[in-house]
């Protein structure tokens, strides 16, 4: 009995420690899951969405030009070479079969034999003739004569098909090289968002900049909030998209992007951050997608740059340091200060609570002045 009681006491002492370890483990798992949470859009602007189980893949063949352009470079070069090599081999086989069926292969060097394709005695020579004909090299040792109409027809067909392949593949190569996707890499965004007051309004701000001297024409900025929620009817909506107003009604979303600019989202009654305090911000899980669009001045093509901010990349109570100064004859932008921020005094309450406090201040002042009024003044 004493042994049992001692074991029970020891088990009771170990039980709280086990619970604490379990709670610590759950907390660590929760923090790990939050750190490893999948982003919707990476910081470099790549969308982390994979499409699967597509049934009607024939739709991609109906727009073959866009399908080829969207391929990765290794597959694009493979398709590029495959188109030419396949046509060379196909017409090389046809030329060799024609020469073999007509007997040209067995009468090489016979001056009395009227060959359809001269100097084609094996498949390799027929392949060389196919390459020479399609690429208009014409070394002169192999040629189609007027002794057979099918040779002339085959030569015309290969010329037309070769021109079509040149137009398609060279056009795809030009479009793929000149796409403004690389231009977006010289459009930079700040690593963090900041929340602080501007003109007595709580604002969410981030900074954008253009590293090139050739500027973006008609640049526009948009922001989307990606957050899952459950409706009042119990429906779960994963990754719901809602718009963040960056000055659409006032035209502030249209930018003259010559120097780095701080983009501001005013947190008002229409903002999803209206009732969100600093503590609530850390507990939430959401993602802000920033989309910058404009026309590349050098090429006239539309360019789009993207980035994203999660809740742990938003600094409450900070502002961006200025990175622009005046020099002799021009303004100078110091991009080494692009990411720098400094802390400012900002209440940790939500924008709604701040407005309620401001509305209570006049009433509190009026109550403090009431006892000072002379008697009978109210009448």
C-alpha cells in the first residue's frame, strides 16, 4: 500500500509536467505552422497556385502560340529544335523513298539515267538534301530535276511548311525574349508595411520604387486582401479576395513613378482593418497582395509587378525614413535608405476605438466646463 500511494503521488506530480509539455508542444506546433504557412504570392511576385486535374487540355492546343510562349525555356528550346528536326527527318524520309522507288539510288553515276533527285544514294544524303532545301543553302551537288513532278511538289510543300515554322517559332522566340516580365524585377517594394498616423488618420503604408531611368507610363497600383472567412450561414470561403482602397476615388492610385513613393491605405469604416488593433493584428492570418501595372516606355508593352505582405511583415507604429535629398541641379535618391523605418508614437488600439475616443473628448470638455457657468446662465 505505501508503494502504491507513493507511485500515485509521483504520477500526480508528473501529470502537471506532462500537461505543460503538451501545452508547450502545441504552442510550438502552432508557431511552426504559422511560420510555415503557405503564401498565396511570394515576395518576388510568383503566384503559388498549381492547377491540377484539367480535363479539357485540348483548349491549350487551340491557342498554340500562347502555349508555346508560356513554356519554360528548356521546354521551349526543345520544342523549337524538335519542329525543325522533325520536318527535316520527315522530308528526308520522303525524298529517300521517292529516290529508292524510282531507282535513282541504284543508278548513281549512270549518265543515261534520268534521276528525279540527283546524288541521293542513301538516307543521309536525302537528309542533307532536306536540310539544304528548307534552309535554302543549295550546295549544288544534290538537286531536284524536271524529270518527276512529285519532286517539284515535295520541294514546294517543304518550302511552305518551312516558312510557316519559321514564322511561328521565330515569332515565339521574339515574344518570349521581349516580354516585360524581366522589367518587373527592377520595380522594388519595401519588405515591410508600416501602420502609423498621417494627417490624423491611421494608415497602412508601403514603399515602391523604380530602379531604371526609363519610367513606367500610366502606372497604377492595386491591393488585395486574401483572407479565409466563414459566412453567417456557416459557409467557409477559403482565400477570399477583398479590395483595399489605395486612392481609387481620388486618383491617387495613378502614379508618376519617378522617385520612390509611399503608398497609403487609409483605415476607415470601409477598411477591413477598421476594428483591428495591434494585438489583434498579430493573431490574424491574412495576406496583402500588391499589384503594380504600367506600360514599359521602351517597348510599349504592359508590365505587372507583384509582391505580398503577411501579418508578421506589418510594423505597427513605424514610418519610412526619407530617401530623397536635394543636390545641385537635381534630386538624389538614396536606395540604401529604401527599407529603413523609425518608430513613432502610435496607440495600439484600433482605428474605430481611436475615433470613439476623439468623439468623447468634446463631451468630456463640455462636462468639465459646466460647473464654472454662473447660476441662471442656462436660462
